[in-house]
């Protein structure tokens, strides 16, 4: 009998041991951060989600850092009403960005093209500054606005020559002239594009020959605003969209701005060398189909210009400037931007199939000039 009682106690002990161990396991399963990831893990659940969070964080950081340096450009317009008489109102016409803490702002020249216009700029915090002077370079479609201010937040300029197709872009601008600091994102869709584009609001169509293409949405009012990379550096100046385009926008490379800005800071005015020509590019496809050399086909020569003095004529095709061949990606304007007033330039020219070299000295672009008949 004692033996049977001993066996019964052993069995009961084993059962209690199993129950106790099971209870401990249940508690461990319910409360342990190791065994129960569902109840304790609050971060992203996958690498994909982590990547999305990182991308969003990058964009947010860029926008927060750069937005204070982006301004809306306003034009004061006067109108007459029979009942109210003469009234004035300000309307948004474009965007700009601050490049100097003491009051220098870059925008497109077509944004501020009205010589009688009264312009002002509005910062993100609502502060308004009257534009004291407009300095335009219509060739590049860039303008430098002067305001009286100090200690303004300044953008950082990047390097548009190092752009790669597919890298991310961020645009900030005064969309449609009324939605201040609108942000859109995309990628670099192409580089060195040639196009005829309009900035909207009835502005005149303009030809750009070295534009950055992006799918970041731009609208009238975005013109003159910065196109940024993921580091928050300005890589382009937005010129809105080409006529008839859908989800295709363009920007002027920031490296086209740099020499103009440097000369302005040094001399107090925009200074650029010029040849005194207008031209159209003969691309590889056109050259092949029409039996022409690739280069810059001269459509107009301005009277008294360096090109005129050198003997350059309408119909000539510039195939080299100094030692560099002229191509769709290396244009005359792009090469000139790297030269200085007073530099001697050698042009290799195709004239009706005959190759010759012309030398000229670059001069400062005059405010007005007349073309040959």
C-alpha cells in the first residue's frame, strides 16, 4: 500500500511539474520581447518600409532646410474700375531663391521681363521686400534681383555637370502664382535637352539648348524656382514645361548661372562674353539625313559683333570652338560660359563644304544690338 501511495505521489509531482513548466512557458511567450515580436516591435516591418521612411525623411529634411531661401515673386498691377477708381493689387508671377545673404535673388528673366513692372518678393515667413533693381540676362533666361536686406538664408549651389539620369529631384515653387512653397518630387529624366518652352502666363516662347529634363511636376508660377538634389543643393533653375508636354518639365543647369553670378558679385552687373550670333544645332540625325557636318548652323549675325568682325556669315556651320567639337551636348553657349571677355577664340567653320578657321576676340554683350539683313 505504501508502495502504491509513493507511485501516486510521483505521478502527481510529474503532473504539477508539467503544469508549472507550461505556465512559465506561457508567461515567457506572452511577455518576452524575443519570443513575441508582434507585441514589442514598433519599427518598420520590412526593408522596403525602412527605405520609404528614409526617402521621406530625406525629402522632408531638404524642404525644411531650403524653403526659407525660396521666395515668391510678385508684380504690382494697376487697374481702373468705374466705381472704385484706380486700384493696385499684387499677384504672384514666379519664384526665386536667395543666393547672397545681403539681398541677391535669382529667378528667370521672363518672370521679370516687364520694364515698367513694380516687383516684390515674399519670404516663406511672409516678410515682403520691394525689388530695388532687376538685372537681366535674356540669353540665358536668368535674372538677379536686388533687395535691401541682411542675414538672409542662402541656398547651396550644386554641380549640374555631374548629374546622372535617374537621380532624385525636388522642386519648390509658387505654383500657379498662388500656392507658395509647393513641393514636387521626381527624377532627372534627361540632360542636355534642346527645346522651345513657355513659362506660362502668356510669356514668349524661348529656346533652351542645354536643359535638364525632370518629371517633377512644374506649373506656371514655378518658373525661377530651384530644382534640388537629395542633398538640398540647387542643380537647376526651373523654367516650367514645354508646350504640349505632359509630366515633362525642364530646368536651366545651375552651372549656367555660376559665371553670371560671379561676375555680378565682382562688378555689380551681369557681364558675359558673346560672339554676336544666333544659331540652330545640326544634330547627328540632321547631319546624316542632310549631308551636313554636326555643329551650330548660323541663322543670324549681329552688326558690329565679334562674329561680324571676323567674317562669320549666315549659313556657316561652326564645327569647333578652339579645340572642342560642337555637338548636341557641347554647345557654343556652353563653351562661351567658360570663357572671359578679351579671350581670343578660334572657330573652325564649314562654309558650303569648305573648312576654314576664323579668329576673334570676345567682347562684352551690349544692351542692344542689330542683326544683319
